[in-house]
């Protein structure tokens, strides 16, 4: 099992663009989980631990892509119809035996091996045929409707790269190239907790000044979607010694620890002091809104992520920042985020050198050819209905200071963010 250095999360404190922060941290992080070999049917959602090479070519041999007639291309008249005797039959799993004579055709069906020497297949719809003879119109191309051996993937090629998060289509490819088992990383074990004397568990009456814990169920669901094994440590009070003891206990049996709330510099925010009893904590001041303060540290050598307490900020810092780093620790390589261009249906001003995420709803534009983004009317970092009532995030990059109606901007649907 790989180990992180004692200072892999160290940071000088300057306000950093998000992409720079992620690139810097990715260089320092290595997978911390062990690998295991599992039957294919148990690998869904796991990350590939070693290169998986094709044991066989797909397809293993040349075969027909259609129902029709296999021929030698050089036997065809390029200008007029060609009449050929039908000398045999080939079906999937039942190949034609022997070498067909030149100047002949073989009745063939989809998936059947190409008869020896023949290189072209005519679709049955393009032929006139009897049981004994087929008439072929001119104009067919050499190799038409014939799938070459290894056309999909050749034996020996890498079918699945390390870090690939296995989907049903990846499992289909692994099976096609001959793998009944795959080397995968075991799930990242994550301890999850909330902090704050005002935060209360569900099912109990709220005291004056109290709020229910919305972040923990939200983050647990996000971690499960990422394929993590989650241990719910509940809500911890704003008391340094209790926090320190619980955090040390969590680190002893997990690969990572995540909390929300209590990571700023207020008098009642004791997470930093509690972490430093057993390790180190660094406040990464990211040039983003919402969610600027994100705490990263280590309890011993176990990485710690401290997310903001406001639910919207916790969600977005998890999606754009913590999620790719946790995936990296678990051996996974998330695909690059792909935004879609949409037109803004509102005006917006922002500070330069800061990336901002605006919650929006989409509606078809007037031409019906694209999408128009409407800003959710209430945008506070604690407004959970702004998440349930919107379709995704409009991203305004650091260099942008104004957004005018009709301007193009990048849109991320929540689904593409793993939300």
C-alpha cells in the first residue's frame, strides 16, 4: 500500500486558481488502497489497478457484417452485373469448409467467418438470387461489409488502462477480450463526520439556534457514488480534545477522513487545533465562489478533507475539488469534466481572478436550437432549494468580470459532476 509524505498537503496560503491547486495536488497524491483480483461480475464501479490487455483479438477472425453473399472482389465485373454460382453456406458458428473456387459465391449470414480467400460481402438486398445463383450489381467496393480480424481491438493491446472506473461497457470489453477476472483497487475507506454545536441529528426536536445535519447524508451519498466505503461518525461537538480523539480514531481505520464545518478561523472553529495534535492542517484558500476555504491536512499519514459548512459550498467544493482528489487516492482517474455552451438569460458581475459557479435553470432558446440559462433567484451558500430547483452550474472563469444576456458560458449538468 502506498503512503503519502508527511507534508503532501502543505500550502503557503496564497489564493490559488482551482486548476492550479488541483494540478499541484495531483502530482503529490498516489493511490493509497490495495488491489485485488475479482470476478468480472463483481467489478462494476471499481478502478482498474493494472493495464488489462486483450487476450484475443475482437473479432478473432474476419467475419460478415450483414446477411448476403461472400465473393472474391476480383471476380466482379466493374461495369456490368456479375452472375456467380452459389457453392456453399456460412453462418455464425458454422463456417464454410474449405477454399471456395474462384468465380463462385457463398451464402453468408451476419457474424459468420469469411470463407477462406473471399474478401467482400454483398448485402442480400442488393442482389438477385436463386438457390443456385446470385446476380450482383456493379459498384461494390473491395472489402465491403467484411469486418477484419482485430477491427475492434487486437490481441496484446491495452483494453483498459489503470484508473479506469469500470462501467457496464468496460465489463463488456473485458469479457470480449477474454478476461473472467480483473485487477481492481479495493474501495477507498472514508470516515465522514460533521462538526458544530448547532448541528443536530435527524429525528429529534431542534433546540433554539439548532439546525439539522444536511451535509452528512449529502456527502455520504456522494461518496457512495464515487465507490467509497463510508463510515458515518456522526456529529462531533466544537471541543478540541473530543475532536482530536475521534479524528485519531477515524484515521486509524480509514484511508481518508472528511468533515464539514468548523474549518475557518473563528473562535469556535476547533478542527485546526484538533488536527494539529496528531498531524497538520493547511487552509487552501481557493479563488472560487462559493467555497473559498477548504482545509486539507493529514492525521498521521491519512489525508483529511475539511469542507465548508454551508451545504451549497460543501457540495460544490466536493464536486470540483475533493472528488477528483479522493478518486486519485482510490486509484481512479475521473474523465475530464466536459461543459456545454449555453447562452445566459441574465446579467451578472463578479470579481476578477476568481472562478464563480452560478446555479441556473435551462430552457429552450427562442429559436429552439439551443439552451438559455436562467439564474436561480436566491443564491446564498446555504440555500439547498437552489440545488434541488436548478439544473446545474454556470461556470464563470477567472478572467471574466461581466456576463451579459446572450453571452455564452460553460454549463455543467449536476449529473456530470457526480451529483
